[in-house]
C-alpha cells in the first residue's frame, strides 16, 4: 500500500501537535492561531520531519506565517518542495 504525501503529512501533523487520530484535518482546517499546539517548537519539529521524510532543506527565507495558515497551504508548500515519496 502506498502512502501519499498528504496522508503522511497529516499523520506527521497529528503526531507533532499531539492530536488524536479522530481530529479532523482537511485542506480548509486552519492551523496557525487556530490550533494552540502549533507553536514555534512544533513548527521546527514539523519542518525537521518534512526535511527528513520528503528530502528537502528549508531555507529561512522560504518560511512565512502564510505557509501555516491552513492544512492546504502547508500541503501545497511541502508538495512543491518534496523530492522523495514518503516511506511506505
């Protein structure tokens, strides 16, 4: 079974933010300012996981609050940089 980038990223979000598997995460789900667990430490941890899992390096100048506006903006940002498929 192949795990999609979206599925892997949603799993990573739940793990990093300590959200239950039943917590609804859809493209329109707001993140920054809406989920209190998404603080600066969580952002760093999430970015490190993305770099490792999807094979890219995040440059400081690439980051902005807009990346973390919603699940959809984060998914699009990661997908545009991903160089490897998530592990199965």
